[in-house]
C-alpha cells in the first residue's frame, strides 16, 4: 500500500519522483509501488519502465541464487519485460539499454548454462549500446566486464556449446583482458562502488593476479556501505581475501586461454 501522500500524486512524473526518493532511502517496495503506479497511468513511460525494472532486480537480488525461488524468477522476468518496454519507448537513452542488459543477465544466472549462453549476445549488445549512448555509464562497463569473465569461466562441454551457438567470432571476442579492462573502467568511473571492486578482484584472482586482487579487496573493506547489498558484498570480499591469503602472484599473468 502506498502512503497517504502518494495518493495525492497526479501524474507519472509525481510517482517517478516519489519512487526515486524511496529508492534512495532503500525502501524498495515503496519505490516499486510508485513506479508501478506510474505505469498504471502510462504503460509506455520510459522513466517508469526502466526504473521499475531496476527496482525489481534489486528486490530479486535479496533472494540468494543458490535457492530455488519462483518469486525471484518472476521478479527478474518482469524486470526484463519492463526493460524491453523502456527500450521500445526510447532507444536513444542509455538507462533502458542498461536495465535490459542487467535484467537479462540477472535472469540468466538462475538458468542452466545452455540458456545462459543463448542469452549472452543480448547482454553484450545492450551493454555496448548503453556505453555508446553514455560513455561514463559505470554500470554498463561492469556488465560488459562480467560478460567477458563469465564466458572465459566456461569449461568443457559448456565452452564447446558456447562456441557452436555463439559462433567463433563472438566466442573468440571474449577475453580476460577485456573483463579486467571494463571492470577497471567501472571502478575508475565510480571508485566508491563496492560491487565494482569486488568483481574486479574476482577477475584478478581468476588470473592469479593476487596482489592486485588483495588491493581491491582491502579497498572494499574500507568503503562505506551505500547500497542494500553492500554488506553482503563485503562479506564476499572477506571470504575471497581469506581464500587467496597465501596465494602468490603470477609473475606474468596470462590473460587469454
């Protein structure tokens, strides 16, 4: 239920503004309720669609991927629907493409490897479109960096299937260099975002660049929490730091298999 103040909202812009305020206060459900109310007034609203999509993703991310959850899967599916609607409403703005890349990516993490591979080109293409429209979009660089890392982490039959389905061109495009470079760019654009540094540290650790990974993890521990999942990310960072505590830096890290 929306608060009494919300009932007074007269249009989509009012609901979007109230939704933004609620999201800044980490009140996800109230924020989403306002965006949904805005969509009830104008289902084609660009702002209401992409913002509702990201709110749905934030809600879904509160449920661990390790457990089966129809509720979470439903949230991600609706996020993808609304993100696609945002892009259809205005394809010239970055946030819609970013929301779509994020929605497809998050939904894919709950699927089997074959489905994840099938959806990989959409994630890459939408992240690139967001960057082309806004070269300072740190979130889009993060998604693109993770896209490269996820493909490089495939092994065995999954790599064979990915090469067959994606085509040699797209498959060969993925590299550890690009994973690191895009995540480094995300950190450069928003150095205080914990999630960027955690993902970059994981890529460094994958490549046995342990000193660089530890440097990122130390910064993660020192950063203030500003997003809902930052405490969980810091816990993940601590766990990774413990796993690599005794690991020695590879002198010349090989960046591509």
